[in-house]
């Protein structure tokens, strides 16, 4: 398989996975989990009942209580914080369910208010929890129903419930609830990065050169996400982390929701922005290798790394909804006409780079078609409860010039590396 066909296959797989995870109209789905506990049904119910005297058993829950004068309305306060760093507060409408057995208990609930999210986010969400007595303890059954677009959030909620079950098991045994997730730990994420490298290897040929390319691509992804994480830290996020997903790349996650449009734009821009700082360093290293100041063996790998660095980040700067470029442009340009014009300019500049390095016209047209399809993925977004703080004119100018600089730097990286390699 040629490198061109490998690239097309990899892009097709990525596009299909993105659509499945972010945009597939899977409709209303119910997650069901069941687990048996060696505890009496009454003790378990006091914890499961949001208005129970042990409703705050979970380590992420500060308090859970029924509001005075409002029967059936429960206020839960979480350790997770909102955009201003305050604990998130939710109101639940809780209704008891008659199980027909005095030893069994059940309730249904819906979320009627959230201090961080718009109420429309929860309009299709329903939950039911049953505590069923057994001869040697009790069984907990959880059902969560919601409408989903894409599998990503459905999968996320499934694993959140699994973690809650494990935390409850620890609380029943020891009286303490502790974090039990291991997926986000640095060791596991390092393993995911290695797995991603090995999965990508066959696409570039099962040889030393193919392994070098797949390794460089993984390093470029890590560097890109570190840029996002640095921006989160600069805006005061107490906790940031990186999630590596084989074939799809990485995701940097902040510790709270965004507070302003400037924060959204800057955090998005810093992915390709940090990588842009390495472009002159890599070019200088290649020139030094070419002149004999560094080993000549480094010249080829440096050019390949520079090409991958420029190409990956240039793709992320395309004005597509889920890409960094789209995130930045939507915050900078407030009118639809301005946004369309800016999107056309950025796309044209990136396609011109392909034309300059001699990419076939049919490949450029196919790329344009793919980018158009990508722009249709995931146009819905999670709405905050309150509008984010607007950007000032100076902030728009700053971010706009930052975007221009990132596009220019990565364009030059691609042109420079391609001219030397081909």
C-alpha cells in the first residue's frame, strides 16, 4: 500500500470514528448497571436516597439534602467547580417509587436546575435507582436515560457509573469513599500513547521508517496537547490532564468550565501555538546538521518531524467546528459574514500550501470535500448556564494575530521540509 493510500485510509477511519463518537444520531438510550453489596438494604438506601442522612457519602459530593419547604426537591452540591471556581449546585426533582415490598426501595429523579449548565442540557435526562433486599445483602440497580448525539458521552457516563459503584463498594466496606479511576493516571496514558504509536505503525509501513513516522506523530500530538494544558494552567485551572485516544489523538481537559470567550480562544490557539515555537528551533537544527555542526544522520529525521509537526497543526487550524481553528474563529468574529470570510481565507491559505508543495489537484479537492464533511460534525455544544464574558477589541486583535502567526509558521514548516525532502 502506497503512502498516499495509507494516508487516505487513516483519514477515512478517523473521519468515521469522529462521526460515530461526536455526531451519530443514536437517540434515546438507557444505561443499566447492577451490583450486589454485602450490606443491608436499609443502610444502602440511606446512602442511595438523595435526601437520606448518608446522601453525601460520595467523595465528590459536599452535601445532599431535601430543601426545606419544598418536598421532593433535593439540592446536591459537588466538589467540581463552575467557571468562577464555586462548587457546582444541582436541584433534583425526586419521586419515590412503590416497589410493593417494605424491604425494597426505589426512586426516580430528573435535574431541574444546574449552576454550571443550561437547563436544556438536562431536558431528556431521567434516572431510576432501586435497592433490592437479598438474603446476604442488597442489590443496587441504576438506570440512566438520556438522548445522545454520538457515542462519546454515552460511554463516558457508563464508566462514571461504574466508578460510582466501585466507590460505593469501598464505602460499604470501610466507611470511606475514595477515587478509584486509573485510566487518567500518567502511567496508563503513557501506555495509551505507546499503543497509539504501534497501531499507527502499519499505516506508514512495518519498517524502521514507519516506526519513526508513527513515533513522531505521537510526539507531535503530545506537544500539541501540552500547549492546551499550559493555557489552562495560565487561566488558573487547578487541575489539568491529557487523555490519549489511539487513532484519534489526544484531548487536554481543564479543571473547570471556561469563564470567557478570550479563554476559549486562547486555550484552543495554544495547541498549535506552542508547536509553532519549535519550528525555528527545528529549522536551525536541520541547518546545523546540513552544515556539519550536528551529525548528518539527524538531518532526515529532523525534516520528517518538522513536516509532521507542521502538517498536523495546520490541519487543526482549519476552521472546522471541532478543530482548534474553528474554536478560535468563532470567538474572534462575531458576525456570520465575517466568520465565513475568515474561514474561507484560512482554508484558502492552507490549500495554497498544498499547491505550493506540489500536492495533486485531485488530492486537494478530496481534502476540501473531507474538510467540508468535518465541518458538519458536532455542531451542537454544551451550553453554559450564563453567557461567557465577551472579548474586548484588544483581545480579538491579539488572538487574531496569534492565529495568523500560527498559520504562517506551520505553513513555512511544511514548505521548508517538503522542499528539502522531495
